[in-house]
C-alpha cells in the first residue's frame, strides 16, 4: 500500500498561531496530490492560507463539511469548549456526519474531561473511527520550524502509531506515545505545571540572590553547576541579559504567552484535584499566573515575565554591572 495513501485528503480546523504553521508544513511536505480542507471561525485566517495554496487548500463552511471531505482531520483550537463544539455540535460538528474509519487527531491543550467526552462519543457512535489526543510543545517557533514535540494519547503498540508518527513527523521532531487515551494531555499538563513552577522558583531565587549582592550571571553558573540546574534558568532565564537568546532579554516579547501558561496551569491544578494528587504549589502558582496574565505590564508577554510580576530588577546591567 502507498505509505501516504491515508493523507490524500486532510482536514485542518483551527488556523491560529500554531495551527497555520503546522498546516503549512503538511502542505509543503505531503505530495502535491494531497488536498486540504480547512475551517476556522475567523474568515481571514482561511482566506490567507487558501490564497497561498490555491490548488491544494480549500475552505469549508463548517467542521462537518471538513469531515465530509477528509479522511484524516487535525484540530487545533484554544480550549475544551471549542473542541466540544468542533466535534460534537449536533448541526455543524465533525461528528454530525459519518466519521467511520476516519483518523481524528486533536492537538489542542485542553482539559482531559473534554477530550474523554469527545472520545467516548466517537467510539460509541463510530466504532471504526480513531480519535487521539495529541497536544504539542515547542511554541510558534517550533511549529514554524517543524520541530514541535507531540505527546500522543496512545500505547506503544497502537495499530495507528505508524500513521500518526508519519503525519506528526512532518510537523515536528519528537513523537512520544504516552500510554493511552487522554494521557498525552495528562503528560502535557503536568509538563507545563512543572515548567511554570520552575519559572516562579527561578524568578524568586534569582531575585533573592541579586538583592543579596550577587550578579545574576554568577547565579546562573552556580545553578547550572549545582543541584538547581534546570532548562528555565539555562535557556529561558527569566532575568534579562543573562542568556542572550532568552525572551526576557528581548523584553519578553517572543515566546509562550503568560495567558496560555495561566490556562495550562489552571488545567493542571484541576487535573491534580480530579485524580486526588497533593498539590501544595498549585494554588500559589495559579494565583501568580492569574495575576500576571491580568497585569498590563505582563499580559501578552512570555510567561517568564513572572520575574517582572514578582518585582525582579530588570535593569541590573545598566545599574553598575558591566557586560
Ligand atoms: P490561537 O488563538 O492563535 O488559534 C486558535 C484558532 O482556533 C483561531 O484561529 C480561532 O479562530 C480558532 N477557533 C476558535 N474556536 C474555533 C471553532 N469553534 N472552530 C474553528 N476554529 C476555532 O491559539 P494557538 O496559540 O494556535 O493555540 C491553539 C492550541 O495550542 C491551544 O490549546 C494552546 O494552548 C495550544 N498550544 C499553544 C502554544 C503556543 O505557543 N501558542 C504552544 C503549545 C500548545
């Protein structure tokens, strides 16, 4: 069988900051015979991509119409409520048409309960369809470069793993099967919880060290050499001018928006409650990201702006410490 036979008709729903570059990678990497059927509630998002690939990308009037045309469908929308609408709306949802035998992949970062509700509905009504949660990590830059990681809600021996890997490899680098339905999301949410907590802890640790008289570049060396070594300090340092390529150095302009961290952190805290996991840092972390995402000095900036939100000194370099 042609290895890419399944990807002759691909649906893509949600053409935002992540969805659009993911789709562009697929259009550029699949054979030119492949056709793409897209839908977004935002008309200009559809216009833009259809204009760019007039022979391959076609707009459709609803998720239902996408499903009528495509045998593989990827969804990439903001929240659980949108995923429920896209799949379950009785008039216009994907599942309002026959999706038997179709491959359905939701890459949105949402609550596990919404994902399970969609999955249950699909398997009850269309037992031959396949639905996977497959959230991603790596941000807009990763989506554009095709280097994002996929956390797949399936086992290592899932019969669709080869197809899923083939498709995901055109949009990303790492594809990690996480063990079963909704576990891709559980992995993603626990990852973002950990990353969010580390960013707060890093901001506080740098701040107490700097207020005690230390140069943050010395602190970075100490953490990297000691037991506190972590990627946030090393590559995403919340203190500006410690790591030149960190978003903080450019005024926190590029990166993972603080509102998205607030959303994912909240979902992780809810998940912890649901599975009865003790979560002593959850409340403080959530209050911090909630406050930062509403603060005009931080909103729309990279989530490591918590350093600013917590009162960290961003001007240390010009205040007497030469580069
Ligand atoms: P975005 O807001 O830029 O894009 C979402 C798109 O979905 C928009 O174009 C919007 O019009 C569309 N949409 C909303 N409701 C819809 C509906 N009912 N039907 C069809 N389209 C609809 O968001 P994004 O940054 O692309 O994020 C998408 C998902 O990916 C989120 O769950 C987010 O948490 C996750 N994510 C984002 C990043 C990031 O850095 N931006 C990184 C990893 C994961």
